[in-house]
């Protein structure tokens, strides 16, 4: 089985590269013949990726969340999967290349540096921790997809304002749709992050003897949660539209990245396992 | 094939002349009757605002394109129509030209999708007036197929090529669902009407018209199932509208920067699309500086029109390839025209012999044996004729050596005396 895992580990970046290539080709050329091919290729890539994650879990007897590079491959999958769901639900296909690019980068880094760890801390074998980490990663994937749509919104907004009718104008969906995609991604990301945080608050104190509510990672994630919470409320209650809502999601994304970097690289936290 | 044709179009003639030779549906009928007398034995007439064209097979070898032009001149009584206003076509160029017209690449606005249905109407009229036969009907088929393939297989009809349509293209990049949007049309002239009709055709939720003369606003509102608002107070209602379109003849600005600023703040930032297609402009262009206001005037919309026209021009070689394929198909078909009757005669010659010989033995064998013999005779003739039929047809369809095909056809006719129709295996004269 280990040989299969290594082969798929080598194959996955190639599959993501092909998928990205076909999405970017479609973005530039808009040819109907690749319209369905790209979706099928993304599906095949994700299917192989999920098998890979299952194989790793079975072979090494722990979910693939025990080191940064396992997290990266899960992140690559969750980004691709979240986009795939969004594409299926909305049938809007013009933005895929910009999201699959993130999957490609994470998977390349993961495939190069990933290690086959059999011996890990006992707590990392916990299923609840698996759900906690997976929902957090899917939540962050939602915020990433929202941010990508937010950036695309601004690009299109700028082009229409300046009466520039180039590639961005031709290929992207309308501003209203980009805003909707951004908002849906934020809401899905927010729900998943909330689930992850609830599991964390309820289960982590019993699992970690040195658990602390003043832990830097907990505080930083709470800030991220608060930013998105205010953003969602301002859209639903204050009926904010367009640019202002997008700005919230972009600020939230930047805060999320900064907090992740700071809490992982600088602060000392019980949350660090590797 | 001796197909001839003339075309008076936007390249050759000014609008006054095109109007003078334009034929209404009833006039086309009358003109076809005139042509049928002694000029064309089959053909058709196309007449639109940009072209009047006559094509057909001459009734006699003396008829030329000059006769078509003289007949049209006489029919419409147009004195100032001269040779310079006319494009003349012979057999090969006629067919290519008709295909070009049907595909839209010969139109003033390249890729014009209306021309195909106009061609089809002309073809239908020709059929209804008994002015078409085998060749012209095949030409109709080829032209219609070229038109359909051009739309299906190329981008020749894609993209907005008028300012109003270009504006709709921009609106659709801002709003996802026009059914929930409201539009205000300022002015009730021809341009406003056209734009309002475009908006209506895109199922915009509601259209409101305002005009100095309220009656005119009412008339246009009725046409597009919309409402009206008083011209003196329309600026107070600007915040209600997602799309504002202005096309009046006013010399002064009708909508100021402050009007739009107030409207957008009442809308909490929900975007407004403004299309000012008036000259001089009706809306202060500085409104484009306001957040969530998307302002377009004629110049900016013409950028889209030009882009789309260029894109359509790039598609012309692909359409020409389709035309070339279909013209080849036509000639393949045409080349078989002489061969098919010979094949039919040959087959009927053998079938007559078969029938005659079977009749002779009908009463000499049992019914069961007769059926077997009948089957055998049919198979025998089928096998004998298989190779000559296929080879002759292929030779004609290839079209590169039609003389060879004609020679083989003549040999067959001579050897089997096919010009004298056989009667039960015997010649008509009883020899």
C-alpha cells in the first residue's frame, strides 16, 4: 500500500496542474469543447485525492493532520472540493482557475515535503480532533474562496467603472453573482469554523491538560470569527451591498492569515503539535 | 448550370437608390410573374433595406444579367439606376454570393442574423409562386444550410453590435437577474424607444418613461407595458431605478452630479447603471466618480461594438470555409444530375428483362419454385448492376473528371440502347 501512496503523492500535483491548465485555458479561450471536460477532470482529481487521504489514514493509523504538509494536502483537497460544490450548485465556471491555483500550490509543497509518520502523539489519533481540524480547514477554504471572489469582484468593478471591456469583463460572471459567491463562501466557511471552535471549546479542555482560554491561537481565531460575524450581520441586517460586504470578507481573510501565521510561528501555544 | 444574378446593395448604391428598387412582398410576387414570362425559367428575388437581388436560370441562352437589370429598372421605373450600381454574377460566383448573403458575411453589419430568415422568406415565395425547380431548390437548401452552420459552428453572430445591445451587455455584467430590476428611460424618441424595447426583450422587471411631452411618454410606456413619471419631478425618483437610460434632444444637462449622489446614498450603495446616449449628453459625466455608479456614453459603448465587430470579422475565414464545403457539395450533386437518369434507365432495362423472362416460365414451374427463381433473378440483377452503379455515381460525385463520367454514361446508353425505352426487353418499335 505504501508504494500506492507514494505513487499517488507524485500523481496528485500533476493532476492538479492539468486541472488548473484546462481551467485557465477555458478562461482565456472560452471554448465549449472543454466546458464539461474541466469539471470531469476536477472530479477525477478530487476522487483520487480523497482515496489518497483515506489510504494515508488507514496505512498510518491516524488522520492526515499530524504535520504541516499533511495539513497542506488536506487544504488542497478542501479548497478544490469546496469550489467543486460551488460550481455544481451555481453552474458558474469562470472563476475556477483562480481557486484551483491555491490547491495546486498547496499540493506541490505537500507532495515534496510530506513524511510518512507512523509514530505520532496519541491525541492526534483522536477522531474528534480530526473533525475539529477538518472543519477548521474547510472553514478557512471557504474564506479563501470568498477572498478570491472578492478580488475578482474588485477587478471587474474597476474594469466596468473605467469602461475597459477586456478579458476580465468577458469571462467573469456579473458583479452581483461574484458578490453572492463571495457571501455564500463566507457563510459556509463561518459555519464550519464555528463547528470547529465549538468542538475545540468543549473537547479540548479534557484532551489537553495545559489547555488555556487565553491561548493565542484561540484568541486569534475568535477575532477572525468576530470579523466574519460582523460582516455577515451587516449584510443581513444592515442590508449592506457590494463593495462594503466584499471589503469585510477580504479584511476577514487577511486577519485569518495574519492570525494563523502569528499563532503558529511566533506564539507559544498548546495547539502546536509539530 | 447556367445561373445568373444581379445585386444592388449598400456597396454599390446609396440609400435613396436602394429604397427606389426595394420590393415589398406583393411587389416581389408581381415582379416574379414578370420575370417568368421570358427572362428566367426559375429563380428568386431577395429585397431588404440593404439589398435587392435577382438570381435564376435564364429562360433562353440569349438572356443575360443586363436583361435582369433592365427588367427591374422597367418594373420600378427607376431612371437613375445604372451599371455602376449593380454587381453581376455568373454561375459559380452566383452560388458563392448567395451563400455569403445567407451566412451574414455580406451584410452591412457582419453576422446580421436577420438576413437568413429574409433569404428563407424569399425562397419560400419562389416555391409558392412556382418559380423554383430542382436546381434552385437545391440552391435554397445549400444557402439555408450555410446560414445555419455559420451560426452554429462559428462566432459570426456573437456579441452586441449596436449601442443599445452593448449597453445591455454591460448591464448584465453588473446585475445577475434583470427581472428584479427597474429602469428609467428619459426621452420618448426613436432611440429611447429602441433602447426601451431592448430592455423589455431582456425581461427587465419594470420600465418607467419620462418625457417633456407626457403624452409621448404614455405612448411609449404603453408599448413596453411600463409606467410614466412627470418630467419635472423625475430626478426625485432616481433612487428607485437600477438602470437609467437617457436619449433626449435637450441642450442642457438633465441629471446632475448631486442628483445621482443623493440617489446612490438612498440606495445604500446598490449600483446604478447609467446609459447616456444623447448628444449633447443629458447626464453629468462626472457621476462616474461616484462609487457604485457605472456610467456609459456613446463613445464608451462603441468600444464594445467595435470589439464585437472585429471579432466577427475574424470569423469570416471560418464561414468562407463552410461556404466552400457546401459549394463543393452542390457541384458534387449537380454532377450526378446527368448520371442518375442513366442509372435509372439501366436498372429499369434489366428489370423489364427480368420481368419478361419470369413471365415466360411462370406457368411451367410450381409456385414455390417460381418464388425461388424470382428471388434469384432479383439478386442476379442486383449483383450485376452493383459495380457499374457505384462506380458511375462515384465518378460523377468526385467531379474532377466529369467528361469521363459523361463518356461512360454515353457508352452505357449506346450499348444498352437506353434512349429507346425497352418494353419487356424489346424495343418500342418491336425490333
